[in-house]
């Protein structure tokens, strides 16, 4: 029997740096997810058209032991969007 537990990892979270789209500060997302998922949890911060909230998310995540996946929801010329996540 496998002892690994599969857990949901939010891969598309916009902070308040995505004006009129995200509501919370990046560090608040990290804190809230830490309360739900605990030490070693993973969460992505994907602000629109930039990586604006990553420094604040990283700082708080380091204190709490949460792993942050960095990315951005990028606007494409045809009006659609795509979420890009950094591998490293």
C-alpha cells in the first residue's frame, strides 16, 4: 500500500497585485494555505502579466516552510490567457 498522500495544490492564485482580480496580499495566501495544508505545502502565485507578488510570498513561505511555485497568467495577443509556471 502506498503511504503517499495526494493533496490538491492551487496552481492559479492571483494576489492583490493583479488589480481588480486578486483580493489578498501574497503573504496572506501563503499563510492561509499553510493553515489548511501545513508544513511542506505547495501553492502557486500567478499574478496577471507579471510576477509582482513573488517576493512577499517567498519571504512568508520561507518562514512557514511552504513551497511557492512561481508563475504568471499571461495575456496573449488574441485576447486569451495562459498560465505559465516556472520549473526552477
